[in-house]
């Protein structure tokens, strides 16, 4: 290493790569606040993530509650409500990905990059804001479901575990949304490759009907579906049912999807930051 001459000043560290954790946390909190304000002001996002799932809850309960109770001897709201809670997180993938894609292409990202800001704060703030929104909406939907008969009967620790599973699922959804937004070239690509798979995974889950209602040949696929695993975990924590396999399965899906999405997003984000 070449010794630096006494009269030569050390090159300044770019502010955008400041290692100060407090600065990074503060900037991330500001970005997270912006994400939450955008959500509150965006009527379409509120409809997609809150109004539509609640409408789905009420309509399906009205249409199938008596039928499921008579044929399966199950209180339908105990199985449907957990799925609706997860739906609020799953539906956020599309809206979050499009919002992030718009930020990157609209000039907001370039303005932030020109500021003395660690650009990691943008991603952390985006994920943090989405996480707070997902958990807040999940609590709201759970309270509404309580009004139509959904109950927690396994104690306070199970309630914490219930929202812990929602947090895991929400983390996976946030990571997926960021990765999709960074690799997509057009919003239509996001809609095409997010909306249909999420819809299929939701419909082919044990949230609407028990596993036994599916044909035998497709049951292994349905049981391994991350939506099925998370729904079964929530149903077990709120009322009764298997816990070990659904909880471990949900954790495995979260770790796997988050790891892959993080690797993809990190590479793409580094390229965007370096781009002039």
C-alpha cells in the first residue's frame, strides 16, 4: 500500500454510502413514512388491500357458511378469516411492485440518488413501510372478522404466533415485490407475472376448502402451497389444528423466497445506483 503524503487530503467518503447506522435508520424511517402516506392517500391501494378482501370475506361467508358447516361440520369463518388476512398481504405484492417500479422510472429515485443519502435506506424504508402497512391491515381485518364470529381460543401466546406467521408471510411478499419491481421492464409484466400466480396459489389453497375436498392427484401440490401452509398455521394458532408442519413450512418458504429475491434485488439495485 502506498503511503499518503502529509499534504494530501484523504478523498471524502461519498455521503450516499455513510456507514452510520443511526443515519441509515433515520433515513429509512423517513422513506417508510412516505410509503405509508402514499398508501393512505391512494384510494385504489386501499380498495385492493382492504376493501376487496373484506368484501370477499362477507360474500363467501354469506354464500358458503351454512353449506360448509352442514357438510364438513366446521365453522367456516375459522378457516376463511385466516386466508383473508393472508390475502391482504399477498395482494400487496402487485401494488408495492408497481409503486416501486414507478419511483425508479419517474425521477424520484434519481433525486434521492443525488442527495447525501445512503441508497440502502430507500430499499429498507420501502420494505419497512410495507411491513408496517401489512401488519396494520392484518390487525384491522382480524378485528372485522372478529365481528362476524372469528375467535382466538388458544391463548395470548398463540395470538402472538398468529401475527408472527403473518409477519413471516408479509416479509416474503415484500421481498418478492421488490425483486419483481427491479427486474420488470414494464408494469404490464408485473401484472402478468404477479397477479395470475398469486390468484392461482390463493384459489388452490386450503383456505377456501379443506384439503380433502381436492382431487387426490393434486393434494400434494395444494398441501405444499405456501398459502395453504400459512393458512393452516393461522387456523391452528387461532382455533385448532396441526402446527409443526405448517409453521416450519411457512418459515422455509419465507427463508427460501426471501433469499432468492434478496440476491436478485441486490444485484439489480447495485446496477441502478451505479448507473449515471
